C-alpha cells in the first residue's frame, strides 16, 4: 500500500471547523504550541469525529495518504480507525507547530497477550510543559486529554476514568526500545490497554497492518460494523444493529428494527452518511 504525501490543497481552517474549533488561528497568529491548545484540540476531535470502520463493510478501500484522510474526514465528514484519525490529527498538530511522532502500539487482549506491532497507531507530542505527551484520538472509548509521559502517576483522562503510563525496561539495549504501558484504572486494578515504544515511525510503516485490518477474517474490524462517538457526558455507540448510549453513568441499549433504521441513526446521531 503506497502512502502519498500531502499536497498544498489541504486547508487547516476547514479541519478546525470539522472539530468545531473554527475560531482558532493557524500559523504565526496562533502563537507558539502550548499544552492548553493541545488539550483543546484533542478533546474537540474526540467529541466531533467518530471512531468507525464502515469503509471496510461497504467495500471502500482505506488509503493512508494525508490527502485521502483529509477528504474522508473533513470534506465527507466521516470518521475512521486509528491509522486514519491519528494520521490526520498528527498533520493538524504539525500545522500548529507541534512536534509530533508516530508510534506503533500493541493492543492488550483479554488473555494477557498483546497484538502484533503496528496494530495500533498512537502519537507523542514533544517538549510541552517540560514533557512529552501521549495523544490518541483513534482508540475509541479512551482518554480525551493527552497523558503526560511520566511513569506511574495517576492522570485524569477527562472521560471519567483514571490512566497511568508504566515503563517496562526489560532487557533492552536502549531506552528508545523500552515498552511503555498505557493503563486504565478500574475499581480495584489497573488494566493495560496497549504498549508502545519510543521508536518513531512513518505512516508507510503501518500500511501492511492497515491492509490486514481491512481484509483479514481474523481482524476484529471485519467482524462487525462499529461507529462510536464521545458525548460531553458519556458516549454513543452503534455496534451493528445495537445502539448503546451512556450518559452520566447510566447505560441504555436497544436493538434497531432494520437496516433502514441503522442508516437513519448513523445520519441523525453521528452525522455519518455513506
């Protein structure tokens, strides 16, 4: 899979309008990159752009070129999965002058095993407030505020959950090869969500795994349709014909009656139209 470079036709203000941050200035008028700006953009993206895999289920090939990501997410007002959402978010952050690197993450499974490298794309934003920050708008129901890359400190994710990063040095020869665990706090224990290293990558490095996610019967993305969006007080998720809404800790589930209702809910509740 070839990953094309961006062209000059991409318009950051349109991307900001997509995440309801149209009042922000881009370039020299925006001022230097800052942690408050990163937090604002991160939370706004989570509230505006759904995590969804619908392209896979309607036979629409996924391209990781920035032009294609911009066209899908901004112009066609769609969502995407990690490679797409974090790929375009990295592009937007760089337009504001942030230093951003792409990192391979291995997702934790229920049996304690982690998925292969490049199964998830996450981001590090560097040199803000004396630290690096984990940013991730492509992991679905997860932290809405970036996490400081500092081991073993409890952090508020802005979604009602606690998070921490843990450093697992192991038998590595260099600090860049050490694994970092991103964990979410439960009632009594911490649950690992994924692990990543500090080795930076290019978007092309994720192309093979992205192809696997789209085409393999072993990929959970090919198993069922998903569309999920953060709400100010919860989350709304459409998993095939099951609509799940959580607000203020109260969860409601109902089965949709038909495919016609499915497409109606996508349009009305997620602003997604295929």
